[in-house]
């Protein structure tokens, strides 16, 4: 596999992981971008932090795929875009969660080999 193909595959894995995390966070309640980043930081005890340069393109990508819908609300005198899961988003979350669990089990098996 070429280095370029490896980079693309790694980017897909990371992108898919970020998408899954965003979907899971939004399954709890609609949030704006900053709220999503803060919730992820809180839930992971500061282990994961999403940069704006990764978060907002992911939100737009998920919205374009029909997995999120956006509603504008006034928050503290300013308009904020709140994202929420669509029915398709709920199904995608379920599907992607199962895929992540399969991948995690496979990685765990490899890591535990020879212990």
C-alpha cells in the first residue's frame, strides 16, 4: 500500500471516528458547535478535544449526508446554529456504533495476542 493510500485510509478512520462521536453526543440533545466540543472534552475527561477546523467541516458533512438538521436559536443575544440528529442520523449512529464495536474487539484481540 502506498503512503498516499495509507494517509487516505487513516484520514477516513479518523473522520469516521469524529463523525461517530458527534452523532453520539447529539443523540442526547441538540447542541451548537461549541457545546459539542465542550461535551466531548467533558465526557472524555479532557482526553479528546475537537478543533474548530475539524468540527465544523464534520458538522457540515453530516448535515449534507442528511444525518443532522440545523435550527437557529438566539443564545445570549446571539444567533447560534443548533444541530440535532435526524432519523437517518439515528440509524447511522446505531450502524456506526456496531462497526466501531467490531473494530474495537478485533484490535483488542490483536493487542492481547501473546500475553
